[in-house]
C-alpha cells in the first residue's frame, strides 16, 4: 500500500463512482446550488424589471433622473471615506494584537467603560467589524461592559466618521461636536447599564478570532479583512444610497411635513429609518445631509442610532452573543441614543 499526496482543497469535492457511461460525477454542495439558483432568480427578476421599465419609458422620466443623481451623489461622496475606514480597520485587525486593548484598560470595570468608549475616537472601525472585535476582547479578559462601550463608540466617533460628517455638513461644526458627544455618552451609559443590570446568562460568547493568526502573513490577513469589510459595507452603502434617493423622490411632501413638522415624530421617524436603512457609518452622514426637510436634532438622531443599532447589527449580535442579549441590548441602546440625541442636539444645534 502506498500513499499519494493530495491537494488541501481536494477534501471539499467528493468523487462518486462512475455512472453507466463510465464518467465520474462530482457532488456539488446543496447550499451552493441553492445560492446559484437564488442569484439567478434575483438577476432574472431585476433584468425583467429593467426591461419593463425601459419599455414603459420610465427610465427617461425626470423622476428617475433625479433619483439617479441623488443616489450617485451620495455614493460618490461617501466612497472615499468608506475606503479609508475599511483600510484602517483592516490594518488594526491584522497588525495590532487584541492584548493591547486589555493592557490599556483600567482594572476597575466602572473606569474601564469610559476609557474603552473614548478609545473609539482613535481606533477606527466599521460597525460590521465591531461585533467580532468586541467578542474577541471579552474572550481575552476585557470586562463585557467595556467591550460593549467600545462596540458602540468605535464605528460612531472614529476620525473617518467625524471627518465625513464635517464634509457632509459644511460650515456646521456643531453637528460634528453633537455627534461626537451624543455617541460617546450613549456608549458609556450603555456600558454602565450593563454593569448595573446585565446578567451573564444573557451573554453567549462565540469562539471567534480577530487579529493576527500566528503563522499567517499579516499582509495577507490585512488584504482579506479589507476586501471583506469593503465589499460588505459597500453593498450596504449602495443600498442605503438607493433607499435614501427613493425616499427623497417618491415620498410625497405632505408625508414629510407630517413627520418633520413635529419635533418628536421627526426624531423617532429618522431613528427608525436609520435602523432600517443600515447604512455604513462612514457614509451615513451624506444620507443624513440629504434629508434636508428634517430638523438638525432629528438628523443627529439618525447619525447616533444608525452606527449602534440597525438590522444587520442586530443579526450580527444575535449570532455572536445570542438572541436574548441582542434583543435587550439593541432596545436599550435605541432608547438611550434617542435621549442623548435630543438632549445634546437641543443644547448644541
């Protein structure tokens, strides 16, 4: 008996016995077949819809021209900041060991929470990466309250996000300051609330790893992390820009007046819109700036709630820490974020 070398990827494909015709068959994973079929169905649906719109002449209508202009403007303005933010996040993930964070935090949990929250100012990262980073910090001994404060603050107050906010709101430094303060206060308050009311049984840490893997190329990890984050967040950027453009073009002015005319309704409406749109934090300022019919405080609520609670983040938190945690933590975060936005926005804007 002799052994032959086999490529590492050979285990992923099983060769079945030859059929009646003598040809060997390969077994394709069912999940891949379902994904390909679903992708083909979605592609066919979009193609059919586009063909129908072209036949109806709607693609040349002024409304579609306005929609296309708004969508492209939001995307083009936000893309450089998204690129820079995901590059910095990938570099930190690949080159900075997670143990650095645990050594830098105070030993007392009550003091570690504000320090971890303030660390988000100098440690950029998108909200998609903040959940696995927080999980990694917990597994390395960081108190969960501090990890959750960092989870909320890092995607909301990092330099890339604040710079993008300043560009989206030119001549309005108060909006940048209000976003920084409201987001930081929300993150710290949520960390302290976990110290006070959090229970260990709500938390189910998953075995995930972030940062450098020993024996792997750091540059390769940076490339893979950057590629994953950019493509993942870029997809949400395009969807968010399209949703914002659709909102601006299709929603009647009377509906907007119903919400924008009431201070409380406008805040609640844009907070809920931020949860549904799930725009990346490096790009949400441009979406908020396009919602010119709403008050500055309502748009501040959009900027504070979005990076902390949206549909994709709820799903990520549920998959990482458990559904019991995600439900309680997301609900409490929305309430605290809206309260901080109203108080700080009312004082500064």
